């Protein structure tokens, strides 16, 4: 019987993604989704109110709050943040 090989990753995104580029995209989308969700939850709005303010549908807000990352592009998340009056900034760091 063969012994199983154990692989370790620096993040869950590295484990799920096929390439480092895809992992970086997932990492950024996840961070934006978490920050937007925190803003929406702190506002006390219903999902319908949040949807109106963000210029999307209530099911889109539900997807965001449930962390359905595959349903959101970076563009869509930046647009939602802008609709909330937030500015998204980007910085580049050396890869570890």
C-alpha cells in the first residue's frame, strides 16, 4: 500500500487555485467581500435596502453575505464598494 503524500499550502486560496495568479485573485476578492459585508452589516440595512444602495439585486447581496466568491469579479466588487462611497486602493508588494 502506498503512503499518502501530505501537501501544505500557505493559504486556503493557494490550495484551491490552480495557479498563483488565480490564488492572488481569490485572495483579493475574498478581502473585498469581507470588507463590504462588514459595511453592510454595520449599516443595519435589510438586504433589499443594501441592494438598492449598491445598485444590485437582493439575491446578489445575499450571495455576497454568504461568501459566494465565484459569483463576483473584482470589477463587480469595486463597483459595489464605489456605490457605498468607498474607495478601493491597490498596492503591490514583493511576493514572499
